[in-house]
C-alpha cells in the first residue's frame, strides 16, 4: 500500500462536542454538552418555510443572500447597535456562523500572519487559522473571572498581527465584554491595520439587564471588523445552519471572493422564511428573558449542591467548578458524569490549547424544563 501524504489538519481530531454527544447517546445520558435546544422552534417560522417551499422558492439564492433577509438583518443591527450596513453590499448570508468565521479567516489570513485569540475559545478558530498558514497567539483567561489583561494582550501584538478574534458573549465562559474592554481594544489597534473578527452569535442572550456591546457600535472598530451572527442561536434552529457576516464594503468584497467558492449561496426557502419572520421584532427582542429564566432555573436547582456556579452573563451555557467533589481532571470527570451519573457536559480544558485544567465544566441550559429538572435531580445526588 502506498503511503499517502497527511492532511493539513492531521493533528486535529473529532470535536469535543461530538465526542460528548456520542458518549451521551451510548450511555442514554441527558445531553447538556452540545449547544443545541431540545425544544421546537416557533410553529409560525416552520409554517413560513413550508409556505416558501410550496411556492417554488427552491433554486439558488443570490450569492450574498436574499435581499429581503439582508434588509431585515440591517434593520435589526441598526435598531440594536445604531450601526448602519448597506444590505446589498455589506451583509452576506452564510451557512451558519462557523462558515462565516472560516470564510473571514480564509479571505484575509496568509502564511505567517499572526492572529490573536482569547481562550477559552470556540474550537474552530485555531484550526482554520493554521489551515491557511497563520500563527496563533493566545491570551488565556482564567476561572473564575475570565478577565482580560490588556497589557498582556498588547505584548502579543507585532508587525505580523493580521487579526484579533473576539467571542462576545464568550462561549464557554458566559462572560461579556465591558466598556473598558472595548476602549482598551480601540487603543490597542489604533494606528495599525489589524482586522477584528467578532463572533457575536450569542448577542441576544445577555442577562441581568447587562448590555451586549457590539464592535459595530464603535466607528473605530466597525471600519475594520467582520461581525458574525447566527439564526440558529436566535430562533432555536441550529440545524438549519444559517448565519451572516456584516462588514464594510471593502471587506465584504474580499469575504465574498471566498464565500462564492466555499458555499456560493445558502438555502433559499429558509432565507425567505426568516425574512418574513424577522419583520416582527417580538420574535427575538425577549430572547434574553426567555433564556435567563432557564439559567435561573438551573442555578437555583444546583445551588444546594457542591458544584460552584460561576458567573453567567450571557450565552446559554453555565460554567461550574467541581473541585469540592473530585480531584480528577475535567475530561475524566465529564466522562464519569456521563457514564455513572447520566449527565453529559463539556470539560473546559478542551477550549484551551494547553489543556488548562481548573476543574470546570460547561452545562447547556437551552433545554426544556423537564430536561433541566431531570439533570438537576441526577447532579444533586453527587
């Protein structure tokens, strides 16, 4: 047998989310690991999809997306962040947030370009940068506060820094950027040509009256930023894989050069359905309240256990420390929880290159109340 060359990502295995979901399925455990809802989306939205399929909207959409959907996206962004994007030339509908992230990195990161990320980090950033020859520079945020030391971040910047990737609100920590963080970032990139890739897929899931601060609200950042968002998180339809990238025209033109050869366009009837559905702001403006009720339900249920609940300012993930229960590393503890206690979670070390183990796991609370009740019952017995 001939020896074939290794791929460019030969050191990358199956994602931790797939691993833990498979383990949950094998052990008939409650799956609080992978970030997807276990409840149905709004029947009105489903009816919209059915309508547009039957009306014949089943062929290719325009490369950048259906204009009606892009107009609704632009309106939503302007209402939420007081930032104006031209629907046709500055918004691109993508096959989910991850495709938008991949495409943005592919469009701009060249060999030996440096990209700064903040860990714990969503697991698609680093492999994509490396796929295109870039070099990752990482700042490790640590439990329990996950604060950013901007002096340390500044030390990572060099003449080769091409991009900074933000995830706000942050998955998995649930932390959000504050005004002081934004101002530090503005000072950091002043006088440079550094691009910002801002992963804001959880922008509408922020709690306790706090405000999501988008890069597009700040002119100094908007002019150099590619903003990524997701309808999967907004409307409980993660399996539809529809998101978007909003960016100034000059960046969008480069983004679409890759997008056209990556997916070309996105599911037509679903775009039409989303466009119609988004005309009613009530369909998403209370999403933070909806998920805060779930967060609070889970936190109250676990408050009497030995798990330490860390702050959760946004996303639909709750981070917990378990060092009062076990001294096992987080991966082994997560496996034990799944196999012996029938609750699947995600170990935080999987979000760090150096597998930082602070005895923290992540629980997804985007679940039906009965699912959370059963998980609380199992976890309370530990």
